[in-house]
């Protein structure tokens, strides 16, 4: 079963190097603190301009723009505390990453650099992604409950004894339907 498990990698951080999981290359990448601060200042504004251009002119992203957006998403999840921070049964990290990416792109359009830096805004993106994920899980759980209720019918085979069918039978030798009301 797919699920997000927290606390798998234990590392000692010295404050000068940071590690993040790159979504595009599917590898762990190490960057320095100065590079991270530079990315935190410039990359969100660059991606915001790209998203604005796309929504205005309805053109697709170039490869370089896609790489920038995925890098921003990767760093936001791994370093700037955008990960779910809890263990979640039934949801893989890829599913969460997709939700986070969608929320990040939607909320990046509304982000104002004058009000605060992007790393501080990542927590709102995380909360929005978690809400979106839980609402989807809730609807899926409702559907699964309906399926389980259907399959939890009593599996007794009931014989057609008197030539007429009692309420709840599905033909000769069908399954008996559980009901809350007694039959007498």
C-alpha cells in the first residue's frame, strides 16, 4: 500500500549544505547555503513571471521554464518545509508532490514579493495542498464505504421453499439481504 512515511533519513546538518530531492532528475542534490539564499530571492520571481506570461499569452512552457518551476517545487518541499510532516496512509509522496505543484502554481500568481519572501509563503502552499488532498481522500473514502457496505451483505444462501420469493432474494438461491427490521 502506498503511503508517506516520515523520519526515514537521519542526517546531521552543519548549516552550510542543504539536500533536496530533485523531482526532475529523481536524485538527491546538495547545494550550499549561499546558493539556496540566491535561489530563494530570484527563482520565485522568475517563475511568477513565467506563469503570468503563460496565463496572458496562452503559450506552453519552455524546457528551461519547466526546469525552474520543478526546481522551485523541489526546494520548497524538501528545504522550506513544504513536505506534509506527517505519516499519511494511502497517499504516496508523488501524489502529494502533484498536489503541491498545482497549489504552488495557483498561489504563486497571487504571491506579492513586497509582503514577504517565498520561503515564508510555502507553509500556506503546504496547508492548501493538504486540504486538497484530504478533500479528495474524503470523497474516495465515501465511495469505498459504499462498496464495502455492498459487499458486507450477509452471504447466506437462502432456499426458495414455498414457491414464492421472500423480500430480499435475488432469484433462486440468491443472497439474503440484511435489514434492520425483523421479518415477523
